């Protein structure tokens, strides 16, 4: 039997971007549904660092106190680990904290921190549920069909099919996984494709306030101290390099992708090897991809896009969660004040796309330039030489990546 349900907005995906849209609209009186294919808590391939400039937004979403209670230590230094090079510099401080109750700005939350997605996503989704959002989980959206002023979203949970109807459809399903929806990207297979890997460790010797960039042949990554004593390490590596690494010359069978990446990191970055020398893995390595850096249409075929579905920077700048949260906030603000009907959605779509590009274009292009340098053959050597002589380049890079840029509406 097919269930029918009607809403003002349907959000496909319960990551930070989609849940921010849902939560913000629900608190403004909208009837909102979220469709999420995974069971929570779930681990994700993600760097897990969140810049301090987002704290005012988390306060608005009413999860900031829980985030502060769970997140790891403040990250006050940025670094570079490449070969034998281990260089560090100050992390730029966010200019102001969120408004205090008396309206003045508090000098707090000046530095970002990291929180595992297995915890962070649950905090957001619970807040959305408390705000009245109807959550369909685990359910997969398999089709979107136009129906006059509204659209039907067909979702499946096991053998059960449900139909959800709403005028506003938001694609928050990311960009890495192909699928049947018109908002999902097609599959590609190129030697230069980047695959993402991520793992947690306990007992690491990495300084708790340091977040180093990792540069190694064929890829780049980062490490950060996250919640509950966990170290989060994530990286991207080219498809062709990964294939080469898996062909271990002293073994009859290929290495697993995780074994190949872990070994490559330890051999290519002495700082990683030192940090993990006495550490223990906290769960298996995760893999995903290929990643899809670039700017896409924010509103197309009557579907809004947020998070990685709208566009993403190379993870080299550690701004993925920030961009997800902020894109969700931008869209919710435009939808909440737009008139109804197709004309209203067109207006909201145009305004949202302009706001998205204004806020994120610089960091997307800066990340692409930095990733291009990191991935160029032999670049690690001269990049390390520059940073050794000019450590302040690391601080400047953190500023260009948007670490201190305030979220619109919270200035």
C-alpha cells in the first residue's frame, strides 16, 4: 500500500546542509519532511573541522551549547606535514563571537573545533525532529515528478513505497553518489578522479591545538583532534596513484585501498607517522568518491541544491561542513521571504544562487588553486620549502579559505 503525505518542503538528505534548511524553515512555520537513506548515527568521509565563524549560526539553530560540550579542543595552529617537513603557524582568530544576551559581541569562540559526523549529524537531526520536521529514515528518494504547482517525491523503505508532495524540493544528497534523481550527477571514471578516505584514531601524539595540511605524492589531506580524544584523519588521493599503490611488489595479492592509503601516508609524511606511532585505530577506514569539486547550478528543473549538490571546494581547505551549514541557511532565508508559486521559487532561486556565489566562490577557486599545486608532481618539495621560509603563508591560506568570514545575517 502506498502512503501519501503533503508538505511545504521536502529535503532529500539529512546532512548538515539539508537539516539546516529543514530546521530553519520548520521554525518559521513550514511543514517540512526530510528523506534520509542512512541510519544514524553514521560515520562519513569528512574532515569534521568547523570554523568558529559558524558559531552564531549554530546558536540560531539552538545546537551550539551541545556542539561546544562535545567538540574537540580549539584549533589555534595550522601546519604542513610533507616528507620530513613539519611547519606550523598561528590559525587566524575569528574576529567576534556571537551576540551576548545584552546585544554586545563576546570575545569567545575565536577558534574552530572538530566534532565527528556521527555526533554532529545526530544533534542537528534531533533539533529538526523537535521543531516538528517529519523524518523518513531510512528511506531512499527514487523519483521526482512534476505535478502542477507542486512535485511528487517517490521514496522507498524496503518493500514499502511512499509518495510525498510539496512545492519546494531541496536536493541535499551530496555529489559523490550517482542516482536516478534529476539533481544527481552522472558517474565518471578518469585517472585524475580523487577518492576520499577517513579514519579515527585514539592515543595520537598530535598536539591537540594543531591542524596540519598533509601533502604527499598523488594527494593531500588533514589531521585534527576531534571529540572524546579521537584524532580525525582524512585525505584525497588520485585514482591512478591509488591503483599503483595497491600493486604491492612483495605480495601476490593487491593491498586493500585502506592499507595502501595508510601506508602511503605514513611513508610520505613523517609528521603523520610520528602522530600515529602509538595510536590505535578507532574503527575501519572509510572510503567515498570520486569527489566533485566545482560550482553547480543552485536552482535547476525546479529543484534547489544545497551542500555539495550545489557546489564544493577541494577538501584541502577544510571548509566542507561550514559551506554545507551556510548554504542551507542562505536557502532557507530566501525561501522564507519569497512569494509563493513558481514565480516565487524562481525569485528565491536567483537570489540564493547570487548569495551562494558571493559567499563561496573565492574559497572554491582558492581551494582549486591550492589543490592543483598539492597534486602537481614534485610540488610537495617546493611547497614545503616556501612554507619553511614563510610560515605565515599558512595563516594567510587559512584566511583565504574563509575561516574568519562571517555568515551573512550574523555580522
